[in-house]
C-alpha cells in the first residue's frame, strides 16, 4: 500500500465530474489497490473521508471512516462507496464546520442535509443501500461533492466563517468541536 499525493484546490481534477467505475472493474487489481491506497492516505492525513479525485484519480470512489461524535478517538466502520447516489430524506439543512484535505488549514461553516439515503457499490462490487444522519451524512455529502467537481466552498452561504485553522482554534472552536 502507498500514501498518495493529495490534490490541492486549483488542480483541475478537483473540478471535474468523475466518471462511473465500470462494475466489472471494481474487483480488478487496479481499483482494489486504489481503494487500499486511499484508505491508507486518508488515515495518514487524519481525514474522515477521501474521494478519488483528491488523489488525482477521476473516478466515482470515496472512502469514509468518520469519528463517532460522542466518542472522540473511536473510529466508525470503514465504508467504501463506488458510484454513489444520494437521496435527500430530510429537507432540513444544518450548518456546521468543515475542512478538507485538498484545502488544508481552512475551515468554514457549510449547510448540509441531515438525513440521506445512499445507494452505491462496496469494494467487492456488492450493492449497498443505507440511511445516514448527522455527521455521517455530512461526510458522505462532502465526499460525494468531490465526485461532482465541487468543494465545500461551493456550498457555503457566505464566507464570513471562512477561517484558517489556527484562528479557528483561537476564536471559533468550542470545547465540544472536533
């Protein structure tokens, strides 16, 4: 396994709509290796999710392993989402802080839907369908945006909350924030 280079904002790969992964390619060595490398890269940089375009591969693949909200430091089960589609289940938007490995050292408040249904294939090619709520739904929407050529800046209502990480820690972060 390898740690991959993360594309930074400004790299055109982050603004492309990624093509679908052919179903017969999912079990192939190339996709399996990419998924393993993405997981290793996400963990190396302390991310909770990573999309293939962020590692210079324009494909509909995302890996997610978010921290469970009330138990800081405990990891949730790893999810691999290939060719995901999202359905909004709750129209209510909640604004909360987000950061991104492709936009290091910046944070901003982003509105996201609080409940979604996800349909995708996993790393074995098996169809998966589940509901996600709260932070889990936020992470999935963030990574799905990368597959559509969007970054969290595109979802912000305004840039008043946009802050460097150092200032976030000094002026914005509450003790219960991650």
